């Protein structure tokens, strides 16, 4: 499976859309929360939170710069090692190990100032040299260029002990948002063989790790503020249902990203909380534009018009989601809400297919995998719906490894999913500009490329919004995506759990403010 793809799949906020051109202030600590009964409560210190997270024993990694295809691994690593910035709500990029940042006038040189008092778990101070070493180590991975696009290793330098300087190959107003996902920091000079034992800077430090399961204990005097829990124990599960069953049996306190099916199972249990993170995951169908049966824009438009989006959300997502409009990045503040919502129009779909001389006598395949709940189901319902427009589609399920190695980026018609949803620019840079390494539909559009380049190099917020909306209109009109819906993230928790994060994607790993009621 592609490294970059897996590390960004459910990455709630690998990027965002607002250009943060000056130092940002951190969010204040929560002073109280609402209990299940609605009464305000003061956070209680102490206790151990038992968390279930999805993963496979064959895919375990301990390397913070490696491939975290297991959510359990990413959760552990995110609690032990800090990134420079983290996902937020408003703004959608918040300080963490970097207390602030500032760009040069040409948006190419960025200076990140480290948080005062930040130390590793062994007590040694975090320096700019540690960050430079870590970013260069990240940059040297097979997918490093995609994780830090436009940043060459030679252009990552230290300025004194507390400032890291990044120089981009081109103007990039989005650079702080690039540092939210995998910029984990380890001490300078850490050898690859010792990386699993490297001290972190996060709110929890590793107590033990066994077979994908781990115990983390609170970091005393963490520079980021108060941490309420004494410890977090992470247990790996290979399926959402097994994880949900463990929660129902009282074996864990939190089933992370359990999904809609598990939520339905727990719906009648008064002792189980359902935490919904709206617009958590994009679940588009990809139509290849470069060549093949769906290269004609009229055919792609016909398929978009043949889909009953509301029925897809209700049946595939069990209502735990919202109708989408073929534009990726629904959580972006610059999302173009003014573009008309596509609705089902079978007559228009048939007309377009006839105009395109589309061969309706053939049967076409839609390739899918069962990596996440609902993915294969979406392909099946899509095939049923488009048949009413005269298009015969056969669903072909593939094993995960086969799908990502042989179908992804190459198939004519297939399902995919992305957890990052708060940035139009993220999807543009990763999947839609002509030279992107993960161009899922093989789409090339000069006008889109031009608007993208102007947008990332523009500091003025109003002008940037205009350019982002131009990009979205072009995507809506002619891209290879049929984005019928956005799935909610669903976590299940015992009644005593408080302060769970509600941000989409990997925002859910920010458990430092979670606590347990008595």
C-alpha cells in the first residue's frame, strides 16, 4: 500500500485552507464540560482510559516517521510525540511544539518558534536542531516529498536554539498546515535502530508496548498544559465490530472510530455515548478521465446525475453522514456553498450518455475493497442506481493489498476514501493538479492548475477565497470525482468518559483533555 496514502487517509487536517501568516495563539484549557445529563462538570484528575483502536498485527510500526497504516499505531505515536502544529476548529491549525510562525513577504521563507519549556520525556530541552533532524529524517522517507512538498532537506535549518527555518521552492501560504500530521520530533542524532526507544515530547510517555497494545502514562509538567488522565491503555482490534463488542462488555472505555454499524448496535444502550464527528471522511467514486470509457465529461456528468445521494447516505452510512456535491474539502472555510447541489436526473443522464455515444450494451466494473465499513456497500448501491440510467455495472471486491497496488491510481472506476476534509488545497495538491503523485483520476486541467498555483501564492484572504472557489467550480464541472456523501466519524464511549475530541479525522487522537468522571 502506498505510504503517503495510508498516512493521510484519515488525517483530520493534514492541511487546512486558511493562510496563517503570523504567529497564532493557542486555545485555552477547558475549564468545564457537559455531562451526559447536561450539567457542567469540572474535569477530574486521575484514572486510566482504556482505548480500542483499529489495526493489524502484521502492520505494526514503532517509527514516528514510518508508515502508520494502523490507527492504533498512529494514536500511540501521536500521544508520545508532538508535531509542530495540530488540527483545530477556528482556526483549523493550532500551535503545539511550534508556539508561532511567520512568513516572509514572498511566502517562501517561514520561521517557526518553538514553545517555551518544551522538553523530551528524559528531561532534555527540545532545540531547533532536534526539529531540523526530525524533519530531514521525515523528508528522507519514500513519501517525504509529499509530506513536505516544495521543501528540500537542504532548506530545513536552525536559527539559534528556538527557531526552525523552512524555505519553500515556491510561494506557499499553506506551509504551517503541512506540519500538522507527521512532523513528530525526536532527539537529534537518534539512530534508526533506536527510534522505538526515542523519548518524545507529548502529553503521555510510553510505559510498555506489547504486540500492538501499549500503556502510556501522563507526562509530568507537560509544556502544553494540564493532562487529566493518569494513563491511557491502547488495545488493538482488527475489526470495528470486535472493538464495539469489547466496549459493550466493559473491557474498554472508548471504541475509536467504531463506525455507523457499531453505533447502530449500541444505540439502545443507555450506558454508551455516541460521539459524532461531522464530515469526517470523504467516500468518493473515482472515474478515470485520462482514457477509458469515462474519459468523456458527458459520461461522468451522466453518472453523477444518476446517483440518488440521499439514498446513498441513508443506506450506506445509516444516516451518519451528509449529502456531498462532488467537491472535496467540505470543511474548508472557503468551501463554495453557492454551487448548486446536484440532484438525481435520470432523463438528463440518459440524454448525456446518448450524446456521448456511450456503449450501454457493455457491463463495466467498479472495483472496491472492504478496508472500511460501507465502502463495498457504496459500490453495490451505485451499481443499482446507475442501472436505471441504462449503465450496467458489476461490483468487483479486491483484497486490500491488491486494490492499493493494482487498482488505486490506475482503475477506470473504483471507490476510494479520504479522512482529510478541511482543505480544498490539500486535495488539489495531492489528487488533482496535473503533476500530483496521487492523481486518482488521471485528471489534467490547465485552468485548475493555474488557479491552484495562484491560490497557494496569494496572501490576501479575499483573493485566495476567489481563487479557491474558481478551483471548486472547475472540479465540480469536469473532475473525475463523484463525491456523493461525507461520512461522520463515530466514536463510542462509556458513560464516564468526558472531554473527548470532536474534530474530524485524526483530530480524535488529541486525548490530552479527556478525563473520567467518578
